[in-house]
C-alpha cells in the first residue's frame, strides 16, 4: 500500500543530485576579474593575447589567480578590487596604444570561484540584482546635433526624389550643417520648389534670395520642430537600448532619461560586461548607396592618396580594399523591419537576411531596376565609422522587400550584425561618458537581512513542525529544505536575477510550501481519529489531501502568473521566484515527503503506531479501551 516503485526513488535521487550540483556554485562566491574581448566581436582573439596580458600584469607588479581564454574573450581573475582596477588600466594601456581606435574592449567583470569540474557541467551561480550585488552602470551622451543633421540629410534625399518626380530642375543641393541650400537657374523653378516645400515639409522654413545668376532656396529646421526631433531621438534611442539589452538576455534592466540629452543604463547581475559595453556603445546603422564606377573613382580606389571625385566618399571593405561610393543615401536602417542571420542558399556562406518596409521595398525595387549592371554598396556605420559590408553587382530588379547581405562574413559576425540592425537604428549617435561597476544599492546589510529572513523563517517553520508533528514534522522540514534546494537550483539553471523582492518571495514560498504538508498531516490525523489503521491512514491522508493541495497551488500560481505578465521591475522579480517556488513545492511537499514516509513506514507489515503528534479526539467519541494506533 505504502510502497514506492524503484523508479520513483531513482527520480527523487536524480532530482537531489541535480539540485545539489546546480545549487553548489552559489556557495563559492565571485571574484573580481578583467575581461578582454575584441572591439569587433566577429574577429577572433589572437592566440598570443594571454601572453601579452600576462606581461602587462607583470610589468604592473600584478599576477592573476586564474584565467580562461577562448576565441571571443579572455577573463583574468584577480585577488582584490584594487588589483582589478590596476590590472584594467595596465591591460588597456598595453593592448590599446591608440585610445581613439581601440583594438580590444577591456572591462571590469565578476567571475565565479566555482571549480573547473562544476563549470564544465554549465553549473553557474544565479545572478544577484543591483539591490543585492550590484552590476554595471553606464551614462550615455546622445549627440543631439547629429540627430538634427540626420534630419537635414534625409530631407536632402527626399528633395532630390521629389524634384525629379515633379520635373523641377535645380543646379544642386548642398547641406551646410543643418541647413539645406538649393540653387535654381530660373525663378519659376524656385517658386515651384518653395510651394512644394511649404506643402510637404512643414517642419522646415524656406527663404529665397537671388545669388548672382542663380536663385537660392534656403531650408532651415524650425525651432519647435528641432525640439521635437531631439525628443524623438532620445525616445528612439531608449527603445533601441531596451531591444538590444533584451537581445543580450539581461533581466530587469534600468534604462531611463537623465536631463535633456543623457541616458542612464544599469544592468543588474550582468556577467559579460564587455559584451554589454560593446553592444551599447555601438551605433550601428545601415545605409545603401551606389558605387561610383567611373575612371576617376577607379583611380581613387587603387591609390590611397587619390583624389575622391566630387560627391563621392571613400570607404573600406573588411579586407581593407577601398570602395568609392556616392554620398546620396538611397536607403537607411529606418526602412528595416527585420534582420536575421542565415546562410546564402547558393554559396552556403554566412549572410544576413533583411526585410524592408513598404517604402523601403519600393525604393529598393526602383533603384535595382534603374541600375542593372552597376554595383550597389551596403554600408554599416559603427561609432561614426563606415565600412562596406558588401558591394554586389545588380543583376536584375529585386522586389518583394527581401534583401540578403553576404560577403566574407563568419556566422558569429552575421549574428552580431543582425542583432544590431534588428534592434533598430539609433536616431542619434551615443557615447559612453561614464562606466562603473557599482556595489549594492541598499548595501551588504540588505543581503544579510535577506538571507537571515529566509534562514530564520525556515528554522521557525521547521521547529514548529517538528514539535507539533514529531517525525512527520521532521519529514516535512526535510521536504521544505529540498524545496529550497530545488528552487535555488532552478534559478541558477535559468540564470535568473535574484533581487530583494525575490528574496521576500523565497521567504514567502517557505510558508506556502509547508501548508501542503500541514494539510497532509492533518488528514492523516483525521483518519487515525476515525480508527483507520496507520498504513491505511497514511495512504488516505496523502491521496485525499492531494486535490486540495492542487487547487490551492493552482489558484496561487494564477495570481503569480498575472504578476509576471503585467508587472515590471521588482514586481516581476517577486513573481518569478513565487511561481517557481510553487512548482518546486508541489514536488517536494507531496512526492518527496511521501517517498520518505513510505521508506520509513511502508516496509513495516504490522504498523501499530506512527509519530505524528497527539491525535486529538472529541470527548464523546473517546473509545472505552486505549486505541493501539494512538500516535506517539
């Protein structure tokens, strides 16, 4: 009756082993470290990098406790925080002699002290939020003037298209800062252009004047429109940062505006701070331009000192080969709706598949139709520097809004490019003006109090259960400890971020989890009170309490899922631990505790008594003779 099959005990044993292994890394703590990664994530680190870092540390009088190296990052573990700061400065000076164009990203980090055999099992400690352990703090400066310049450049491209479609002849469009100047040969063309600007581009004010034999139309962005552009740029950058951080998998980030042109980013519990710094600091935007294939442009491509033709710019491919492209921008990243990494179906090379919006698809179709046989360059701008990703020859008209970027890219590089483009283009470039690893916002006292609340809550509940239910109370307490073990293990496996509200949820889960055992124990007592033999009472107690336990946990889980779906910030941190704790308690309170009871009592064929505390009976129902199944 009260026997478990061997597979059930094996399941319990497996859960305990896995739970123990993935909980163990949380007891080793973390050590200060310096992480070195390539300035371009797709570029693998050289094999001699560890030697160069070791020499830089030795020159500074420092030594590393341990280090781990792969093709994308080198992590060097130090003894103290002071050594960490000194090591960062020493490594940065040694690896990046040209600070304006660094080859490596050197950032502060924290690495687990877990032994290698645990790390090989992918057992990592769970993250702690800013209110417990801290994280990384960034202050980003938004270049508002660049946003206004970008608005003027966009108008210049739209004007060229509109003039061509309306047969308005002009002598050239020049941008002077954030002002556009359009020259006309006759006054009638000037008036037609002025009317069109007033009708279609109300954000710009138009002023006309005669300049020698030509007429000049000057377009200036209105002050109220400029303020609106700057506000929209700040909002778009914040949204883009949210998308990028979501791609990084950082839990509960803090991204908020500070002042008129700054954004604060706090990444709680982040592990790969170098990757986060690189992704946040990159201002990747996509531009599509035509390649100038004239003889003058060819000469400029072959000679670094060659004169670039008027209206063109020189950019380099990834191989270093120069490409002369026209300044006119045909498409930008704003016309992208999606970007996914993949492979070229013909060459099987890594590629990025782009999906354009309706406007972008129309422009791209027209451009490819009118320029068959010519080269088109797709440029990626990062940190203000442009690079030609690919410059294919247009073979035929391309419609449908689906474009593929390929050309000597690795799968990792294709993934990074897709991530940046998919996250959305930045409305204005940003620069990291402050970076620091911060300690707990509420201090170490909160950590101590949080763990004390869980510890003393467990001790209090366990003491009451043992005193009131004796052996059954001891089994319930062991089940509660297993619940806590499994909860920490699941949080560690999911790499969830534990915040102070999460610790409060953990303490609450202890009280809620023991409720199931209280229901089981009281149900067993009721069966004993009714005169049922002990073995049958145990069996009936667990079976009949199960429906009530399931109902109560499901209703509580529904409330937790509502908090998880509609909450944000600390509320979500509470909801995650709350929901996971309910699910682990279902296993420990019922399945695990019954396994222990069956193991202890199930092997006794003639069970006369069970240790479950005093079985209280109403006086009127007391039997005349002592009941042999009275609990001890």
